């Protein structure tokens, strides 16, 4: 039985790429099909095919390519034969269709989210500006996307939050398989500060003894200004780890803060994990479909203050892994930070184990082994 793995585009980093890595490991002989590949050395012993978009100026321009990617996916699979298609989709990869040689094609779609451009534009950090975005947001493409979702396929969502979005957007039900987090690797090291280079060790040594941590790309929807507000609310220094286009705006906000704010630029994995281990709490204000960083922090024993809206609330299972906030006002932020800081760090570590990579592998294979049931509809659940 031949298997094909399909993924939107292959970036160097990203949560969906972690899922793709595990899919590639689970199906060792399966080629990979993507719109384009930005990390050519990622799978050195695997055939990775690109669609025709990868040979055009649209390559790498995600928002601009999106309006035509639905068509690209339909064409891309038409020349390929496979008995089983395993799709990693956060835009239109689930539109892919492969040749049926009479044995039937089993299609399994792992959904990080239905395309945010279409179904949740208020949560898409690239925004809904420009001609391309207006095309994407149009009713024609939404209708097409919903129609493709009626194809015979089994759907898995990466969280209950996304499962509800699938029901609302596509009127389809889905099972939930949480994404893989390398919990075992994180917990195998007692002190990650012993694994950083000399330059990063100096960064660690210069940090305050106790601090509130924010870590992500510096983009508006991550709401790292809320991390600074949380530090102010409890009178503790703040550490912001990452990089991105909003850095100058965040530095401007930091200069006005009532507490010290330290920026750690592009930390290595080891340094990030050491920052987790030393932080009082991780503050995670973004509305995410799942949220891998909160699980990483919990794996290091660090409780999390997360937005009550989004998939992160599922990983916390508050109060076990931390605290949730519905309002970013100072009083609520202070209460959440204090509540999270009081959590039992051993229980926090155990909570993270629910999202291990090995657990994902087992659930992925059990899902595919189970076959494709008849499509089930679901009422719009918001």
C-alpha cells in the first residue's frame, strides 16, 4: 500500500512542521508533496515534490499565493497515485486529490486550522488587507473550501478549539489529536543552563533572579505587551525572548515600563529551555489554535498564564498547569500570575506529558489504521 504525505509549505520552523516531521517518521517510505519547500535539507533521504507554484514568483509569498493554492492542490495530486494520503493542512492542502486506480484512496486530513484567512480573519496575524486578502475572504472561496471538506476523508483536529471551528466552517465533525511536543527531551535534562554556549551563559547570568517570561515571535497577535503589563501588575522584571518586526514597538513599550524588561534575541533551544526553567511563570496572551510553547514551559516545570480563549486552555487544564485570564486588566493579570506561581511544579511537569511526541505517533497510526468512515456532519458550534 503506497502512502503520500501532503503539507502546505515547508518552513524552517513552525508547529505544523513538527507535525510533518512526525508524519515523515511514521511513514518511512512516503514521498512528501508541498506547495514549496523552504528547508531543502530537512528530509535528505526522502522525495519532496513541489507544486507549480514553487516555480513562480509566488514562491514564499504565502498571503499572495493563497488565492491560487486551492487550484494548485487540485492539480498537484491529479498526477499522483497513492492508496493512502495523509494531509497536514492549515490552508487548502486538504483540497488535494490523487489518482484512484480502482482500489480507492484513503484520505486523512490533520487540520491545524481551517484557513484563518477565510474562517477567522480576526485571528490571522497577517491581517485582511490588500486585494489578495479581499479575494481570499470572499464567499466564493469559502463555498469552495466547504465543498472540498465534504470529500470522503477522515478529519483530525489539533485541539477542541479547532474542532469547533471545523464544525462551524465545514459542518464536519473531527477527532482531536493534540500536536507532538518533545516533552521527553525537555525533561531528560535537569538543568538546561549547562547546555548553552559561553555567550548565552552570560545572558543567563545577567538576568534577574525572578522574572515573568514571554517568548514567541515579535508580531502583534502574540500580544507580548501584555507580558510587560503582567510584570508591572506584580512588580517583577520581565524577560522577552524571540525576534520579529514588532521589536522596536516592544522596546518602546519597555522603556516606559515600571519594571525592568530584558530582551533575549533569537535564543537557541537550550537557552529558551533554560529561560523556561528559571522563570516564575510563562505569560502566553495569544489566541492560538493549540500553543506548543505553554506545553514546553510546563514540561520544564514552569506554570503558565494563558488566554482563556484558544487551544492553550486545553493544555493547561487549569488549575493544574497554571491559570487562565479573560481580561488583561492589571488586577486580573496579577491574580493569575500569583495563582499560577503557586502551582505544584511536579504536577505541572506531569501535565505536559499528555502531549508527548510518542503519544502523537501512537494516535496518528491508530487513526490511519482505523480507515475512513463515512463523512459526518456537525452543527455549527462556534
